[in-house]
């Protein structure tokens, strides 16, 4: 692999290839958009990559030092050796991306230090390499921060709050753990949504007018459960601590130069829940029309930060037949009511945890959001049968 091929920063939307019946993959019914196997929590102790586990473990302490960036620049980061055989679903590859993504965002966004716009080559080159394998931009995104960033205490118990913890954090505060883990349980609940969508998809290919009311009620019930989990955010997450301590680390990269990579300074979206595939799948499945705005353009761009398989899944759901029919009015509207409630709760937390603390109300993804969040709520309400 030549240098130009392996060290290419991704600036355009990723290319897509056709995947047959991604919706019917049984893994989605078991885990939703979480990985089918629990994420790898550490590399073997004799692995050349185990140094990344040590750095990850020490990261919250290291970030307390003004010398952190000098320390990082001197690190010898092992490059990924399996360029031709690695699969995007490889637990080892995902953990490698997680560790490097956290380290890169910590370096650029270190709290208490002057802004930095240059990522040193010892971090930039391996990060770009692994992200090229994953077909995604080289920055820590929702997949690395949440989807791959958890472990269970009891393997025979559900993926839910109380039985899960994070693998990696920027700070010691449990507030950050809680923020991530709330999203993980919401993702686990989504398995019920994807199970119902798979049944509807199969029914639509066999019958002209299938009776899918039970499946729609299952989706509505799952979204209701997700709302209940989202409402738990304040239990263990303080708004002031969130805003000052760990939110800065998941911000976007703005005019950042990746040393060792043949490209000018570039912008990348930061980690945000908008990179989750759950709400986009519901919008695509229900065919909710949203008026074009800066936010909808932003949300469309968020797909480029999702795992490739999730993008394929979204494409197929978008192509499904419309289920907005009078025969399904009660169950269809129930999904919309619960989706509206989810958006309202999210809007409230965005206001309490972000908007009240900042003059420049841009989200971690890099776009203003409060005005358009309200627009999404109103347009979803207007779509009810």
C-alpha cells in the first residue's frame, strides 16, 4: 500500500456498495446497533498494542498535567499491522480505533490549555490508517465513544445501567461514565425496534397489505423505554461538570493539521448522539418529512461518521414501503408520540446542559442546534395521522 493510498484524510461522503437484506441480519435483533460480541476490553498483555491500554487507563491523570502534549508527542504508538486482513467488525481493530480516537481528541482539546490545531504524526498517521480501514473520518465519534466503549459486570445479565461500565474515559468523574452508559442502554433497547422492522420488511415482500400493527406497537413500546432511560441523565450527571470537564474533549476539530498526512488543515465533526443510527432509522422507516435546514444537512453528514454497515442498513430502510396508513393510525401515531417525547426530553437536556452555559451554542458536532431541534419536534407532530 503506497503512502497516498494509506494516508488519505476523508473529506467527502464515503462510497456505498449494495448489501442484500442488511435488515434481516439476525445480529440486529440481538444487539441493535451495538456490536454482536461484547467489546474487547483490553489487548493481551503480550500484544504490541497493550501500551494503548496503559495510556488509556492513565489518560484522565495525564490530562491534569500541562506537559501532557509533550508526553504524547514522545510516545511510540504501534501502527496497525493487519492492513490487508482486518475486518471493520474486528474487536481488536475497534479497540485500537477507540484508544487512538480518545488520545487524539484529548491532545487537540485538552482542558485548561491553549487550543491546539496540530495533531502530531505519531498519533495522526496510525489514526488515519485505522479509520481508513473502518471507512470513516479520523476522529473519535459516537461509535468509539459509546457503541464500542462498554463492558458488562455479569455476562449473563442484560446490557443495561447497573450492569455496564465504560472501557475508556477522559475524566475520573462518574458523570462521564453515566453519560456514555445511558446511550449504551438506549442502543441495546433498539434491538426491539430493529426486530420489528425486520418482520415488517419480510411481510412487505410477501403480502400486498400485511397486518403490521403488532410490530408497530412493539416499536412504540421500545421508544417509550428509551425515553425512560434518557430521562435518567440527571441522576448521576451534573450540568456544570458536564459542560466544563468532559464535554470539551468530544468537540469537533476545526482547521486541524494532521502531521505526516498529505493534506491541508481540515474540519471534522465531533462526537455527538446525532451519529447514532436509531433516530435516523425511525425517521427513514416512518418517512417523516423534515424541511431542509442547516441541522438537517448536518444530520445527513452525520451518516458519514456511522459504521459502514449501519449506513447500508439506513439505505435499505429508506427504500421500504410507507407504513403511514389509516389502518395503522393508533400504533403509527403512538410511535410518533414517543419519538416526540424523546426529542422533547433531548431538547430539555440540550438546554440545561449546554445552551445555558455558552454564548456560542454550537453542539459538539459543530452546528447551532436549539432552533432546529424545535423544528424537528413540530414537523414530527404535524406528521401524525
